[in-house]
C-alpha cells in the first residue's frame, strides 16, 4: 500500500533518537493513526518525554508541553478570558491545549480536578470556557506520561480519564548495547531537537482517514466482542471494558493493519493490541490478593482472558 513508506518514515525518524524500542515506537505511531491519545507509564528516566517529543517533531505541526504539578490549575491548560480595557471586552487567551500534539508530562502529579480539564478536549476535540466552545486543531493528540502510582507525590487517574486514552504503554530500560549508544551521544541538546518533520499535517490526516477504510471482518468483530464480554464476566475484575474500550480496540487494530501494509485486519492484530488498549480500562478485584504494580497485573489478566477466547479460523 502506498501509505506504508510514510508510516515507516515516522518510525525511522523516531528511532534516530529512541534506541532499541521499536515496539513502543510502533504503538505510539499506531495510536496517532487511530486518532487516539497515548499514556506512557514507566519509571523516571527511560525516555517517556523523549518519545512524545520525537513523535511531535516528526510531523510538521504545532507542539506544546505542559508540566503537570500539584498547583497546576485548569485555566493553565485551557486558557482564560482577560478583560481588554481599550475594547471594553473580554478576550480569550488560548492555553497550551490548543496544539496538534500536547505533551502532558507527569500527568498524575496534579490533582484530579486539573486532570479532568482534559476530558472534553480528549473526547470531543473542543474546549469550553466561559460558555463558549472552541474547536481544537486537527490532528489532535494528547501524549501523557506518568510515573507508577506507587511513587510518592502522585494522584491516581480516575477511570473516566483513563478511558480517554487509546493505549497505555511502557518503554522499559534499554539493553546494554543501546544504552551505550545513548551515553556516547552528545548531551548538549535534547536529542529530539535535531529531528526534522517527515510528514505534513495533511498527510497525517489522509492516513487517519485511510485507517477508517481498513476492513474488519464480521468474524473478527465477534472475536473482539468475545474478549470484551470475557472481561465483564471475569472474577478477577470488578470492572470490565466499556463500549468505548471496544471501539478503541477496533480502531487500533485497523491502524496496526495499515501500519503493516494491509487493508484488512487479522486476529493477531486484535490479540497483540488487547493488553495495551484494554488493561487500563479494567479494575482489578482486590479480593484476589493482587500485590505490586496494578498495571502489570491488569495486563496479565487481559493476557489470560485472551487465552480463553477462541480465535476465528
């Protein structure tokens, strides 16, 4: 398909900066193709912010970074109306949310009230301030990073906020060979600053429209819904996947198929993406004795559920 070289160009561009993490890079690109938002959860210092910055730099689009802190206010994100004396009117000063790619850095270090200010933007691509609604630029993507909730000074994201993210991924530590390359690299500038755009906004919008044309066979739709229903029946979970989650898995599977040069989905697309698309949308049954990082337990539960749902032939 003619789209594949364009998608590969983004991946190659990011891999100039993020070494040895091709899977995380592919998932980030797939998330953007599916018009989704990405949550990157991992320990500090493994490249969460660099991945987000590199993806934004690979497109010829606007980029804003918001450093989330405990004293951040919703108006610091959305913007505020300021009285103009000469004109005797209020003028809206747009906040950093008005960009194509928004990096919400360490999103779980701010309060739930401020976190919730992103909900309308992420679900409807618009912002309402002082009884007026302002549309956001397209494409629009929020890439949020967060430290594990077990870390000091973090606030857990509410379920309604988590459900707005198409995927939750981890990057992990690089292997020794790749980490040595990172150490040998000049440290004077942020590594993503040297990247040049490889796609225009119009080209990305075309790719996103093409994703919607990828075929998802009826048997695969039933397979996907079988997975969703199994999360709702599982004794290990007190909250299964919502309809929004089912739609998210459907979109992500189509985007992955396109990224791999196909105009049709395979069962493996759904099976591969289910853990990163569904695990943050479920709630563990604490009565089952789960200990440690809840995100890892949730992924394992989704993996186990996948083994119980028959794959269509």
